[in-house]
C-alpha cells in the first residue's frame, strides 16, 4: 500500500509504516525483506521527487533524513537498511530468514556488509548514468571503468556461491538481500558487456523465481531510458 500522507495522521494499528519512495535501492532492500516475511505495511512516498527529507518531524524519526525509516505501531523507529533487515527478520522469522545458528548468522551478516561496501559504488555510477545526469553529460567510459572495478567483487561472490544455492547456504537469508538488490541492476541494466559469472547467474535466476523479489526488486526498479 502506498500512501502520500502528511506526518501526524493516524494509521491502522498493527501495521508498520515504511518511509521511502518505491525505487530507492535501500528502500527496495527493506521492502523485499518485508515481502518475504509477509508483514502488513503502509509505505509513504518520501524523498527524491516527493521531498520531505528535511521535514522536522521526519528528522525526529531519522536524524539523518535518509531512507528508509521503518515505524512500528507504537511510534518506535529504526533506520539504516541493514539494521531494518536484521531487526524485521529477527522479529518475524528467527531461525529462517534470520539464522539462529551463530555461525550461519555471521556468514549471512558478513555478506550483507560486504555487499553494501563493495557493490554499492557501482550503483552510484548506474544512477548517475541512467537517471541523474543529462544525456549530454553521460560518459560511457566512466561506466566501463566502474564495470572493470566491480568485476573482481563479482568474481569473489561467484567463487563463494559454488556449491551453494544462496549466499549463506541452501536457503534464502538476510545475506542475500543487499547483494540481490544490487545484482539486479548489474545483471540487467549495465551498458555494454560484463564478464559472465555462472554461479552468480544461477543464484540470480533463483531469486527471480521468488514472488517477493519480483514484486519489490524487479518491478520496482526503475528501468533506464534507452
């Protein structure tokens, strides 16, 4: 459910509120997690063309003014996409999406952090090239350089996925979420060619079979204008 509603309006109880526009990469991470967990939610279009990042009441919820922010029915908020994913998965699917085994959980969490650190820089180039810059200022050489710089990280992920269906083993966990969101843009909207990674390709194909991934990642990711 998408709401464009002023802060302060009462919402239905027992439904979390998600502050953030549908196409923000960090919002997409949170929404995919919510979709996998089947949590009732209301999403409020916020940030980007909708504005609101500097709204004082929003800043009281998230002092950074960034997205997403998740608000529970009692007004308690959590922000930073990684923290949102960890919190919701632990609360709603402990032992599933959020592993109960400490080593499995550490494996999932380190790949969450790894993905956000090493794959996110390409996302900045992606956004600049396809959406932020006027066509006259787009430089394909910048994109090619970003592909070259990012490829070794996908080499690492490809090697890790050998013999695994998902990042932390044979089932989906929180470890797949940041990488899965960023990989979609890498796999489908990278100008030109980039090296094939068979294990990443197979993992991505498995993600594309999941209804929540289709709804919140594939369908909500803005497609570049050709």
